[in-house]
C-alpha cells in the first residue's frame, strides 16, 4: 500500500523517503535514478515536464539502500500544476535495482485538499460580534472598527459608592465663580500697573528701567570714542627704519629746495659732500659739481638766483 505523506500548505516542500533491497532482502543501491525518472501525477494526470522541482538523493546520508526524493511545489515550470485542492501521486519509472528494472509507486500527498474551512458570519445572530472577534484575533482590539475590548460597555453609569482614593482629599466643591473672580481682579491689577511696581530690594521701578534702556538706544551718537591713547609707563621704544627714513626725507622737503627730481635724505647728503670735496665750474648763474676722483663726471648742476639762493638742482 502506498503511503500518504499528508496534506501540505500551498508552495511547501515535501520529502518522500524510500528503500531498495535485493531478492534476499538485503539493502542495495539503486542505479541510473535521476529526477526525470520521478513521475508526479496531479489527480491522475502526469506532470508534463518530468523532474521539474524534484531533487534526488541516492544512498541518503551515505546509507546504502536508503534514498530521498524532495519535491518543491512552488516550482512553476508547468504553470498551474501545483495548486490548492489537488492530490498528487509519486512514481519511480524505469530504475534499476539489483540488475532488475523496476516501476514503483512511492508516495501520495495533497495540497490543502483535506482542509475544511469554517466560515462563521454571525455569533449569537450578531454579524458585528463575529467581525469584532476576528479583528481581535487578527490584530488585537481596534477602537475604530471594534467595540469589544474585554470590558462591558454601558450607556449610563450609576453613582460609584466604593471608589477609594478620596481619603484625606478635599471633597468640598470650591466657589468657582468667587475664586476665579478674585484671581482675575488680583492678576489684572498687577499686570495693568506693572510699571508702578516698586522693587522690593531698593528704589526705582520698571518704568525707570525701561526709560534708561530706551535712552541707550537713542543716544549712541553721544557715546565717547577713543581716538588716541597716552602711554606713560612704557620704555625702550624706537622708530622703525621706515619711520626714520620718512623723517629724514622730509627734511629736504622742508628746505624749500626745488630739485626738479625726487630726492631723499641720503641723496641730498651725498650732494652736499660732493660740493665740499668735489670740483666745481661756474657758467653764468649755473654751478656744476664734478666727481673729485676724475674731475670730469658731473654729479649735479645748480641754478643760482640773483640773491645767491639755489633755485633749481638737477642731479646728473
């Protein structure tokens, strides 16, 4: 009798083991078995593509004569072959055991074909009760779609006489109207006169503080600005080279000489030295000063005014 291996879920994988023996009953291997030798029938009709979704393990676990067929029913090689509500028969065709060719049925299974679904639409004649129960089972209580929470809901509640938690509590109903009115008067008075509230720690009030603050915003033009600083506690100051040069160069600018050229203090000093040690020649109102070393190289010429003052100096 062929063994029934159960009613499996859609797209599940099922495993079918089988054994092979020789004529004396001893375990022997099976030869030339491949996936295409496994024929699977759906309700009596064989699968078009033999071996599709089938895996063969000969001498499974290294045990001679013990074999395993694995069938993946999610395989879609033959569209619509593995479906819910069908029975399947498994057969080996044309395999060799102990030199003999054998055809044998090895198992039967079904896909969700033994499952009888219970379709309950009402509980106690109430459709909503069935819906609430399903919602609670599927996702838990949903206050939007369900009305059953495990607590009985009532339309009207009565006076609770056994509630605890009021010991030493103030159960006197307050004078809501009087309290609110008094609070309103008190706070409104403070808020309306906040500028007149005198500081508790001394003199002055909010109005004075606000006035001083506003004054800071409007008299910025009167703020003193430091433009120079007198240093009386520092020693060891000295002018930079650039500062010394600027001062000495300005000496010539203050003499009133019109040299016709830009002349520095160093150049002017050289001109004076050349006049003292060099050679001169006079032609009319023009004096020419020559280099003392050769007596021919002109260093500068000076135009002398009638008063004897130098009017123009031209550097050679």
